[in-house]
């Protein structure tokens, strides 16, 4: 059983399935992907995404506004908290974080948005989904300042150094790897994946982005997440089934057990 711990199902290309969302999910199921987390990037598109996944119990959702989303409704602490507590299918806050690669100029607004997401996560007791790019020091600083370790979460689509992974692990976060780990140029990232404790590791597609080899450059889908597990298994000397089982258990521990205890 594989878990795609981070995808954007409302953005996946359904052309190969003649526009049939259920057929895409069925194909993922045939590949052994039995649980998925569809991640929010803004509040404007969230209602449509939530309606899309509603008939499919294997799909969970998050609520949040991506750090790169501009010219969108700015989320308030109250709105994020209310939405997250009212819907049991929402198991996380995010994705949130800092991105200094795609966003330029004075980025105080991005840090303030990040802080509100952490505050909402603490208010509702749900973990965070963190996006970080070229903002290593500030991401860790805000997480510590806002005591994000009280709720923990996941550093999604991890592409940073082992030192940052260690800092995130020390804060109680999990580390998630995407199809990037299969890229020929990702030797340093594979070294990081080799060191992350198995009980703190997750896998994801980030579909429709970052399709793994041999599909690199094409639209990504949840059915490709086993390829991420295969790469991790190879570099760690494990069976793919061991990686699948460990990452599924980690997902349940982080997102499901906390939700059921709430």
C-alpha cells in the first residue's frame, strides 16, 4: 500500500482519462496507491477541490494558501481555524512556508502569512505542510519563533541540505521526498534521503508537477508515487514493500491518528 502524501488532485491532467477523475484514481489504486492527501494552495479554488474529492473516502485534504499565491484572498487566522475544525476530511494546515525563489522584493507579507498558518495549526491541533525554497534560515526561524514543534508536520518536496533536515527533524517534522529524488542530478538529495530515519520519512508526487523518471517533463499523477518509493528503497538497501509500509504508517501517525484523537 502506497500513500501519496502530497498532490493537487484538482490540477492533475485528466486528458488521458477522457476527463474522468474517478478513472485517474482507479489507475492510482491499481498501482497500489490507496490513500492520498490533496493539498490546498488558495481559498478561491478550495471549495471546488473539496467537492471534487468528496465521494472518495481515500482522499484527504488540507486547507491553506501557498506562499507563492498572490492576488488571492489573504487567509485570516479565524477563517483557517474555522475551516480546519469544521471538516474532518481536513487533516493539515498548508501548504504554507516561504519561497524566495519565485517571489521577489519585500516579503514581509509572506512571513506574516506563514505565521498565521502556524497559529491556526496550533489553534486546531493539526500538523503543518511546509513549502520552503531558498529561504532555509527564515523558514526555520519562523517555525521556532511560532513554536511550530507543538504541532509538527512535514517538510514537503524536500530539496534542502542534511543540516536543514536535521533541524526540521529536531522540531518534530517529517521529511517528504518527491519525484525529484529520481533525477540524475539529485545525488546530494539521495544522500539526505539515505540518512532520514525511516520512521520520519514520507513520499509524494506533488502531482501534477515534478514527474519522476522515466516520466520527467510530463504531467505527474498519483500512480507514479511507487517510483519514488523504489528509488528510496534502492539507496537504503530495502525492499520497496518496506518503504511502502513505513511511509504509510508514518502518514497515519502524523495525519490520521491525531485527527481521530481530536
